[in-house]
C-alpha cells in the first residue's frame, strides 16, 4: 500500500510546482514524449529576430499606452507600481512575459488596511497555481527572490494579479502563443541551415581561370597558378587584374535557386505575425500590397486592444475601480491622426474653432498658455458659407 496517493483532479493540479521548473524545455519535452519539442522556451524564442521584434514592439506600445481609472489612489499605483524601476519598464516586462508565456503574474504588497503599497513582478517559474477544494477560485504558492520573504503558500487570488491570454480551462491559466510556432521555428532553423550550406557551396569558388592548353598541366602547377592569381587579386587594392592572352577568368554568380531560397526566408515572419494577430508589415515584410497605411495602422490598433482587454479586465477585477486603456499614445505619438480628425470635425461644423483649439491644447499639441481668442459670429458665418 503506498504511503500517499496524489490527487489529480484536473489540469490545474498538475501544474509546475517548486520542485519542477516548467520553464525548462528539456523537462517539458521529457514529460511529453509524444509531442517532442512542442515546447518553445522564451530564451530560445527571443533569439529569433522576428519574435524579438514582435514582442518588443507590442510590449513597448502597450507600456506606452495609458491605463486610466477614476480612483486617484489606484491611478497612482498604475502609474508607479513598484520601487524597483520606473513604471514603463515594469509594465513592459509584464507585457513581454504575457506575450511570451501567455500569462504573467504580479504580487500585490498591501498593508493591514488592504491598501496597495507596491507591486512585484513574478516570473512564471516562481508561481504555482492551484484550485480551491470546491473549485470556487484559485490560490497561489510563490517563491520570492528575497531570502527575507522566501516561500509564501496559499496566497489568495485577491493578492495576485494574474494576466492570461487564450485559455483551455475556463480562464484559469493561459496558453503561450509560442506553442503555435513550434513547427515554424523548427522549419526556420532547418531553412537557415540549408540556406547557409547552399550559399557557402555556391560561393566556395570565386571564379574559373581557364588556360589555353592547360590540359597538359599537372595538378600542382594548376594549384600554383591559382594561388598566384588570387594573390594578384588580393594585392591589387581593387584595381584591374592583368592576365595572359591565353588565360580567361570568369567569376561565378550565386545560383538562381539559392537566390530564391534566400527570398523565401521571410515565410516564418508572416507566421509569427499571424500568431500575434498583427500585420506582417510590422515585421518589415511587404505585407498586402492592396492595404493602405491607414488600414495597416487600424489592424495593428485592433491587435493592441485585444491584448489590452486582457490587461484591463484583470486589473478591473482586482481593483476597486474600473480600468481602461488608451492606446493613442502608442499608435499616434505625435497626434497627427488626432489633429486630422479634429480638422475634419471642424470643417463639418461638428466642432467650432474654439472647441477644436481647446482639444488640441488639452492633448499638448498646442501650448497650454496660448491665448483663447473668442470666435465672432462673422467668422462662424464665413466658415458655413465656404462649406456650402
């Protein structure tokens, strides 16, 4: 009879505990031999330039966006959540982890009155997620880096901000977007090796030096002639090469199939953009030739809002006030689109000149101390006559 029998009720009970680090791809792949190499670690993923560019841009733009709430105390915490670093760096780290792992954790340090003092970013390897016995909620076991804190067990969900993306268990935990890119990254790695090998072989010999009557030469004489010719090229400092009348030199070019292979290396960038729901032109691809810059910007804004809703929903749930996100600072940092819309509203008489000026001053596009000149009825009538 065994001394103990583990109780596996659902997938939440088989989570990464303190004994096993589920961020280690070798352990995950060992525990899942059927789907070998299905797990893509963040460390390996960030070595891919396309994934790094995607995660960096999305996390930076989300961090540049403004989290807004009506509660002034909660707003202060959202602006400066930690004493470890500045607010932008903190939120970018949280969002980057969310994009890489599908979930991110932030612990709320609170006083006896339940008021937030500071928030602490936690790596997924520090956190274990478990359901309550009646499945009415979750609790967390956390291993803190500080030796003064150590391990805290049975942390209630109210003390933990747990961001998730797509989930397979009712929103309890999230799924990493990198899971969908496991095959693509293996293809990318094989493609890189094939391209490098083909490219190296195609340019292994810079050219062919033909010598009339060279068929009578021995191999060592041919090698010596080749070395002499290459020494002349290397020592000519970019000048012309002088050859004998009986010699003909033909430089080799990269073969067409290798050129096509190089042109196809952007295939995985489109797959990565698809996984994160952003236009592939964001990764410096050609994108859809029929799409305008405005359409591409609109699609990217929609992608930001998809991730933003996952963030604001969790913050609103854990704080005592509703939280919203304003992505305008990220997608329109210099207010070009904003001023264009204001001008359109003014021309359609939706806004007066004074109202448009007030809006532009509020956003900082115009200096706040710019004097307000009252609008006359004559100016108003002239604008109406011009539009008619």
